[in-house]
């Protein structure tokens, strides 16, 4: 711990406060610098990706979901209410794009971009 003097944000008066030392850049502490962390996936079951472009008419939704599950893609489904395609993972999205011969023009590393 260290003592510093600074101006109070509201009153403008000088104050002396105790602050923690040993903090590295990005807010990591010395004892935490060797701990590996994993990011949170952008597409996950509690926050799925809803695709209008891969959607079908509502009458075809049940058949398309069945076909996707038969091909091994269990990470997505077609909503029967509006026919939109709902993905719960990136890998499920990639498998569905490959199954339907579609591609992502803005594909990132590991995403299906239509080649192969």
C-alpha cells in the first residue's frame, strides 16, 4: 500500500489516500499474472445468434431443423414462429453454413468462408 495526495473530484480540496500497489497494466495483480483466462464466447446458448439470412419460411422450419440435426448439427434450430435460424455456437453456425452451401463474407479465423 502507498499513500498519495490528490485533489478530491467534487470539492477540489487536497486529500491523502491509501492506494494498492503492485497493479500491472490492464488491472492484473502480481499474483494473477500467470493465471490463464478464457474469454466469453459471443455466440452461446444463453445469447444465441439469430440469422435472418439463413432463415426459411415458417412452414419449412420443422423440416430444416430435422435435416440439420440428422446431419449432426445439434447447436442450432429454425424457429417455427418466423423461420429464422438460431445458432447456439460458432461451430454449429459453421456446420449449417457448410450444409447449405452458404458462406460468410466477413468470416474471421475459424469461420466458414465458402472455400473447401
